[in-house]
C-alpha cells in the first residue's frame, strides 16, 4: 500500500504536504511544533488535522506490519497462494486481514478439529465439492472407524458437517456479508433483566431502556453507552436481532449448489448450523464491539472539545476569595493575590448555623483586609447554602464584590495528590481544594493541568470507555491548549511545563530545580543549561515558553528563536515609507504590509512572516482574552423561584450528544435539548454551543421532585 497516497486521498491534501508532514513526524518533531513553526512544509495543516493524520499514519503502518506478519506465517505454513497474497495486499483494514487469515489461524480444539482428527476431512471435501452421484450415507460408510469414535454413518456425516460449518464460517465472504447485513438491517433491543426491581433507584435510571429497540445503523452513540452501562450493572439484557433469513438466503447462493439434490439439504443444514452456532454469535459480538468503539470515539471527541473550551476559558484577573463549601467541617477559605499566592486561610460554618452573622463578618473582614472584590464558590456539597450567604452579604453591605460558581470537579483529586502535598505541605486537604478553586478562576489552564483530564467532569460515560484511548486524546487536547497559550517559564508548575512540546516530566522537574538553584531565567538561551534539555528539546519547546522582562523582548512572544533574525530584520525595514526604525509599540500604526514582497526580501515563508507580524503587533498576547468572560453574579435564585417562560442568563457547563447542561444559578443545571438550541437542523450540540459559553435561556418546565429543569435557547434574546 502506498501510505502517502492513501493519506493524501483521505485528508484531501497535496502529496507534498503529506510527505513533508510524515518526514517531520519521523524526525521526532512534536505536533504543536510542526503546527506552529513548520507551516511552510505542511501547507499550514492545523493542529487537529495533524493529530488525526498522525493517528491514521500509525494505523496504516500497523496494518502493513500485520500484513507482512500474516504473509510470512502463511509462507511458513505452505499456505500462501498468489490469490491470498493479492487479497492481503489489497486489504485496507485490519478486519479484512484477520478475515483472510482466519481459516489458517491456529485454533483451539473445536468440533471441526476433532472431526478432522477422526479422519473425516476427506468426506467433508467430497461433500463440499457437491458433485457426488451416490447417496451420502453410502459415501460415509467408508469412514466408519469405531477406534476413532466414528461408530455409524450418522457419526461420520455429523463430523463432516462440523468441518463444513467451520469452513463456511471462516470464509471472508461469509463474515463480510453477515457483518454488513447485520449492521444495515439488524436491530438492537433491550429488556429489563430478570430479578431486577424496576422501582429500584439504580434500575430507574435506565427506565427508558426497559423495552427499547432501534435499528443498529441509526442508534446514537450516547444510547449505545447507556445500554452498555445498564448491561454492566445487571439492569438490562441487550441483544442483537439480525435478518437471519436474508443472511442465510444470500449465503446459500454463495455456498450451495441447489442442482444437486444429494448434497443440497445436507449443505443447507450445515450452513444453518454454521450461521447459528459460529457466525451469528461472532458477528453479534463484533457488532456490539464496533458500536461501542464508534460511540466511544464520538464521546471522546465531544469530551476533548469540551475540555478544550474549558481550558481555554479566559483568566479572571484580580484578587480572589475562594470558598470550598462544606457542612460538617465548615467552608474552607483561601484569600489569593493576583498571582494565586495565598494571603491567608480560614474556616466558617455558614451552612450549619442558623445565625450566619459571624460567618458574614469573617468574610467581610477578609474582603476588606485584602481589598478583594471577587469570590469563587465551589459547586459541590453545600454550595447552594454558601451562595445564599454570600449573596446576602453583598446585598446587606452594599459591597462591590461579585461571585462566580466554579466547577470543582477534580479539586479533591488534586488536593489529595502528591503534587498538592508538595505545593502546600502546610495545608490540609480541604484548604488545598479551596486554593485550587480560586486559582481555577484566575487561570483555568494553569490549574486544571494538575488534574487527570478525565477527572474534570466535562464528558459523558468517561468511566465506561477505553481509558487508554481517552487518556491519549485528552492529553493531546491539554498539550494543544498549553502550547497555544504559552507558558511563563519563571512561574509555571512542573505539571504545566510537562505539557509543553518537547518537555518530558523529568525535564520539567529539571527546569524547576534549575530555577530554584539559579534564580529566574533571564533568557530562552539559558534553557540549554538545564540538565537533559538538549538542542532538539530546545528547538521543540523554546517558542512556547515566555520570559516577561527578558533583555530580549522576543523572549516574551511566540516568535521562535530560529526566527529572531527575521523578526529584527523586519523591524528595521522601511518598505512603505521613510520612517524611523520600528519598535514593537508603534508597529500597529504602520500601513498595511505587502507580506509577499517582505517575505521574499527576508527569504522567509509567508505563513511564518504572518505569525511574526502578529506577535510583534501584540507581544505576549493571550489568545484566551478573545473569548467571552465568565458570568459574575451578585444575587441568587432558588429552584422554586423558576417559572415557565422565565428568561435567564447561564453558563454552559457540559455539552453531550443530545444537548447541553446550563448553570442558571439554582444549583441544579438545566438541560437544553439539541432540538431547543437553534431554529435549524444541527447534527450535534457543539455546532451551537461550547463549554463556558454564556447564553440566554428560557425555562420550559421545572420538575421539583426529580430536580429536572428543561430550558430552551430558541428565539431568546
């Protein structure tokens, strides 16, 4: 297979783009580095497509390796023919390769292998040819051998049937036909498992699936995952109903010679046995696996996009009072300066005492003492009561403070982690959570990278899917976000540094040690003094690391050191008018630049020049600043306050296949179903909203008993 040609066709790219990209990948360049600093070579393929291409490249190479191994094995067995070699060469999926190899694959002991041991293979071959002129019982009589366990002609024919059944089932055409018809015309259906009480709280979650059926080709991914969970928890029984009669009819036309009445019925019986006993169970298992894999892939993509939006939420500048709500142990407080440094900590019991005045006094003292006007409240246990107290405080004191509810998913994971203990050894677990909640508001990206991505809670069924695949995808998303934003080399944590292109966790720790031993980095060149950070790692990471205050202003931009000479030459050029040498400050007032002419003069590619100019126009820019700010609040609503038709402003907390959950300030997120998002057809909610979006919604219905809120975005202004 010409892998380059295959990738060119699949990704609709020019051959030179794919060739260059594959070469860059093979030279151990990271995806962020290729996407940002090798645009001329790739034709400006974006980060996401590069990751998809890299993943597909690995699959195709693995496919070719598997083909070679199968061909070698068949050669050693003496089974390789020109026809088999041609089929293997033409195969485009691993499934095709395994189908071709299946008849020759070493098997465990089966009914067919036992029949072969009894010497019945010749009889099966005679019947398989379907050109016999004598009765099968007459032919079978020659194979009776009591010593081998063949006592009668019936025994001989049964063994021959087993051999033929396995031969049919192993045939690639049989598997392919059954697989396709099962997918295209089959149905997946469920029933409540025996001995399960439908009123049980655990079972009630799957109530809509107690009697459920849907065509396999139409079932949505989130329903597949829901069925899997219900089955795994013993609540549901899930089955596949294939169009068996149609499959058998088409298989019959492939394997049975109906013109020979002596073998026709025998072959029909063998075929029916083959399908029911061997092919159907295997195809059902494979179909369920394929459905699950497709559902997981879709869910992982949604999870990744949700995570991307969450990580790329704009930082909120300023001092913060963070509150981690709680009942028994109280609400933990952490006052933070603009950089996330802890001023002080404390505890108030505003959720268990009827008299909240003392707690309000403590909160007011901290706000006044440190001149804080922003409060971050975790959305976990006791969040509702804490929010009420904070809203009352703001109203009673006419304070200028505002508050925001922060998703604290994973904060407890961080606070109990080794990293949390290393950062704040003097704090207990709960106080670390409070600090994390506050820092999440100040810089979501820098804080959330300290937590395993799947613990952040912006996906669906994340614990039910392939954890390795999920982890790889989410790590790629975090890496892309970190490198898109850039990292302050002198303040970044090891967790943040380890996501920078070219920096491993070990090198991240070495950077921290170098910083502790030698003080702040004053230039990017100093990175080369870090233990185990060689020229290749420097090439990959340097452009993504920032050094504010460096004697070299370009060290605080995304301009790569390899392009410093070009950037400086550009600043001294006067292509439009006789003006003094430019500076980074007055560049934005320049007339429009003829990029093509300048690129030619500087002997640099236009994409690289564009990036350089963009950086020089706004040095140290943060791409997150271009996104909508978080929703700050000063008052509170109760779920009981909601009424049909009420219009509210909320924040999208999670996007799933069938809709989005929106925080409207009542401690219970409302659901905007996909059908209530926009006045046009959309395939997925991500076409309309993203995590972190601030949206206007209308209340459709409120179910206080089930704590469900139905919302709409259609026509809301």
